[in-house]
C-alpha cells in the first residue's frame, strides 16, 4: 500500500457482479495490492445468505489487515456477524433513521438513494457517515452520470458530511468525480474489467488522482 492521501479524493471499491467467489477474491486481492483504497462496498449480488456471509468474512479479513473499511450493502445481520465496519443502505430514505437508532453507533452507516437535493438534505439530517451519489451497478457508461456529479459538487460546497460519488466504467472517470471535490470516488467496472489487472488499474487511478485531483486544502475550498 502507498501512503494514505489526506487532502484529495480517495478510491472506494464496489465489488463487481462476479458469481465465482474464488475469482472475485483474486480480483479483490489484486486491487488491494495496487495502492490506496479507502473502503470496500460489498454487495451480495445473487448469493444466498450463507454464501454471502462466507464471502464477507473473507473480504473483511483481508481488508482489515490493510486498515481498509468494509461496508456491507443493506444487510445489518451479515455486517454484525462478520465484524464489518458498517452498512451501506442503498435506499436509505425509508430506513435510515430507524436503522441508525437501532444500532446506536455500533456500525457506520452510508446513505444512498438521494435523487434530489431535498432527498440529500433529508438524509443528512440523520447524520450518516457519508452520502452516496449514484446507484450500485449503474456504472455501465464511461463517464459518471451528470446528475451524480452535480449533486456531489453542490453537497461538497454546502455540507460537512462526506460524500461518495460513483464514477463511470473507465479509470479516467475518477478525475471527473474528484473535480467536484467529492471526498471519495466509487469504482467497480473501472477497476475490475479491462485488459489490465485490478492492481494496475488501482495504481493508475491513484496516479491520476495524485496528479490531477484538487486538494481540499486549497484556499478556494474555504
């Protein structure tokens, strides 16, 4: 792992829709060897509960060895059993406040599902650990969705709660997210598909962010 950058947008990995868990673990290990990764957002996909729990235990084990947080999508039970860092709620508007109250600081919570500024501000009132702009599995175009970029730019200027913004299907999309001053860029296909290894792609993404991402310490960021 490289030194952890503290003043620019960082990479969050979203697990790809691979059905072969051995192949998936090989890809994740490769990605984590390529450079700085802030967190992993881990989805069950089509897996049944027992299979997903086994996968989560393995991912969390190797991630925690490198001080990388793991957020489990929409499953508080698996998150608790496997010692995950938190839960990523894909549609948090319906469940955020109740779920956070029930776990009372025992888990981190990420809030997705904000389609408008009003949605985002309502979610922010519950004080999640981050807001997520985008929908998991919809990184199927090269560029990030314009709405996600606009939401991230507005949020970063207005609110102190960190935001995670989904990029596109190519590594270069990380820079478009970074230019909004989003705290994190979430990538899946941009890391786990293509001719290069996940390690090579993570390394290239970090090099791009090191060279081109705005620094949060810049005077024009307040």
